[in-house]
C-alpha cells in the first residue's frame, strides 16, 4: 500500500469545509517534502482549477500522474476521437509531460450506449499509442462497477473508503479487483476533511453531525487522534494498492506521511460504517 498526493487544493478551494487553495510558498514546501518521501504518484483532474498547470511548472510533474476526464453532455460519435485527443493533449501540455500513468473516466454513465463503446475504443487507442499507460474509472458506488464490469475490465479503479464508508469492501469488490489484477486506488479517507477537522461552524445535517460526534468521542476515549484512527483504519485493508490523500499544508502532509509509514497499529474497535448515503456521499450534502 502506497500514498498518492491528491491535488484538488492546489488549484481550488475544496470541499464542504471550503479548505483554501494552497499558496505558492506552502506549495514549494510540500513539493520538497514529497520529493524526499516515498510518494511517487499524484492524482489530478482538469476540473481542479489550474492544478495541472501548477504541477506542470514544478518537479511534481516527474511523479506518476493520474488524471480524470468527463465527456461533455452533448457530443457526436464522429467527433469523439478528435475531442478526446484535443482534451488529452491539452492536459499533457499543462502538465508539461509526454504521457501520463493513468486516465480515469469520471462518470460511469459516459461508458453506456453507443457513445460509450466508441469512447472506450478511443481511450484504448491512446493506450496503444503510449499516451496513457492505464485506463481506469473513478466511482462513487460499487453498484457502478456491477454495470461496467459486464463489458469492460478497467486497469484502475478509484473508490471512496473511510471509517464511515466501507461499501467497496463490504460488496466484495476489493476481492474481485485484486483477483483480476486491477489496481485499487482509495480516496476520501478523511471524508472531505470532516473526519479529522472541526465541523462545528459549518452547515451539515443533524444525522451527520451526530455520527461525527460518536466517532470523535470514541477517539477521545481510546486516546487516539482522529487522523491516526482514519489512516490506520485504511491500512487494515491489505488489498488496497494506493491511498490518495488531500492535504491543507506541508505540516498536514508530514503528519499523514509519518502516521502512514509508522508501525503503530492503534485502531478503534467500534465500527462506524453505514450505508446511509446522506452521511457518506458528499453529493447529498448541502453546502
């Protein structure tokens, strides 16, 4: 299991906590720390503001880069190849590289129907031409895998996993993906920061607040920091290959790296996982 640097906050204010975009001075410190660490991957997207451009202007471009792509709402099959090539070369330009490790489909619905079949064909052409090494998909729910697995087995699957949301494991998909040698990337291990930061001054539902309070209280009783609890929980899933972490600043990243590679195995015995989508799917929260 290895760490992956998340880049959403390089180019945007991120999440329900509205974590501020990382400034230039802090970014330089983060870059230096990453280059000294065991982190060899960075996760980005054209939807993360100017994060691709920031990465391309730094030494982080030398990491294994994974980006994401989403089809426009209306696109003709005849224009698919042209649009995709234009899109990926713009990304490569911004990143200042000739190729990237992985390209992830951001919405499984883009793969459905005639358009989806043609989309996959165009993506595979980029892989054949060694513009991208691996094709994958970023999912919100294991149910999405139930649909696409019937006609396509991706090289990479990126999915949420945290102390509240264990659907990817409970569904059996971790076992299936591992058996089929699909690389498993896990994200949202801090649930947009709610699991490790102060949430008292933001608008969230009463149910979500109560669930967070129970988790926080348990951490206090066990004398475990919320950060340690979240990271060690993820480390218990041995079939996971990579863990994406979003960071607020250099100190935060250093703490994450230290805990992740520590031999400490302090875990919470109580379970907090739930299938209530209003608690675990950020798309259902009211900002």
